[in-house]
C-alpha cells in the first residue's frame, strides 16, 4: 500500500490550498488527513469513508475544510479555505478501517503517506 500526498505550499492567511492523496493497492478503507507541528502530537483533521457516506472534521477546521473522494475512490482531496496561521503544519494522508477509529486517534491509522508542508503566513 502506498499513499502519495501532494498540494502543500505557502499561502497568506485567508487563502486556499487543495491537498490530494492517491492510494495504490487500497480498497475498502477510510482515508483522511492528520497534521503535526513540532513538539506536538499528530492531530486529526478530517476523514471520509470508502463510499463517501461518512465524513468527519476536527472542530478547528469544520466549515473551512472540505474532504472528498475522486470518482475512482482511491484519491482523496482536502480543500482548505480561509486558512489561518495556526493551520501551519505538516499534513499527512492516512488510511484506516473506519472513520470512527481514525478520528479517535492517530494510533488507529493503519497506513501513512509522507507529509506535505502547509505554511500559512499572517
């Protein structure tokens, strides 16, 4: 299983970015995003079920971020609007059994992609 993330970058506060994660050899899993800043635990951002019917967001991003799946289901997108400096982090694509377990803790994630850096300047 491989998860390939892309789309990070630098943007000013209020701007937007879209992250993408392409999964290979992965069927039936929930996918999502976590983020991490130095010195802190990796934190849950958002997750979506395999069929797209179940979606969860962290309170800190709800209303600003939107997660979605591509038509082929093996690609997940995270549209990030109204970005804030506190959104600055390395964002990691993740896959796990269910959205419920994934949003509980990063320890329930079964597969990780390499991180992509998002920097939001004030």
